[in-house]
């Protein structure tokens, strides 16, 4: 089946890495479901850019930290395009909190957005992937989350849970035509930074063997490989594009 009859759902795709993933997959011929939780203007802008490549795009605003919103997101996407072939679980939150200060509600909120959303969406998308004998699921972590955050234990725990889910799905659904992988990016330059953040980025760049920080396009290029036929033998892997900071 040609890619222009396939659909990719990308959570958190209104900016940065999510936007870059939407654009690179659109250029490969995938129809795109653009998702965000609050900034519809950004999402509509991405959808407009996607349509300019010649494919279809549809914006669905949904808080993926709520199971009922995830069900509605998937149902609306399936109603619009009839299929979801690629699922990119990019949405995440990374609040600061010491372990002894975190409320149970805050812990659950991080787990819901960073881990359970991937679980919920996989449950909604996998039946169609199995029926079509083809699918790609890509989950996201981060260099610091996999190493272990100080002051963000809920973020670390949620991303390790998502890594466990990634390995389990790779084993179970690989034989049925669907690959599942996780990307753990290094420091990626965002759209807006304060002066203090810029100073921190300079220090991080100095520690990076390539002597530069990552761009959203660096991560999107890896996503493009994973969803391609050439990337079809990559399954159950934690891929770490970080410029050599972690080897």
C-alpha cells in the first residue's frame, strides 16, 4: 500500500519535535492527524503547512492525559481517515518536584500523560494495524529521563514504564507486522528560550562531542526512517540521537 493512503497520528504536534515529525511524514505522503491540548492556533498552522505538501491534515484537540479524551481522539481520527497506520506518542510533561513533595495527584498526572497515553492510544490503534498487517508505533523518552532525573522522579518513572511497554509491544506485535520503538533525544533547541536557558544550552553544547545541540529535524529524520520500509527491521529498540553525550 502506498504511503499516501496511510495516516499518522502524532500527539503534541503543534510545535518543536512534533511539528517536525508531522512535516517529514507529510512529505513522505502520509495524511496527518495533528494533536495538541491547548494551542489550537499552532496546530492549525501545522495542519496548513502539512496540506501544502499535498496530503490531508486534520486537527484534533485533546488532552491525552485523560482516557476519555484519548478514545475520542482515536475515534475521530478513524472516522476522518478510516485508519491509523503510524502512532507517534510525542506529548509529554516534565514538571519539577522532589520525591517527598510530589502529591499523588501530580504523580498520576505525569504517569497519565507520559506513559498511560501511549498505552491507551496503542490499544485504540493496534487492532487496525493488525488487520492491515502493517503498523509503526514510536514512543518518546529523553536522555535525562532514561539516566534518571534529580527532582523529577515521576518523569523518570513514567518514561521507564513507556520503555517497558515499547519492548512488550515489539515482541507481541512484531510477528503481526507492527514495529514499536522508542526515541530518547538529547538536548533539542526549542523555539523560545530565556537568557538563563540559553546559557545552560551553551554549557550543554560544550559537553556534546559533535559540538552542537540537536534540532527537531534531527529527530524527525529518525522517525522518517522508522516508519519507512527500509526501517522495518528495527523493532523494540531504544534509539538515542544525542550527539554522543550518552554512548
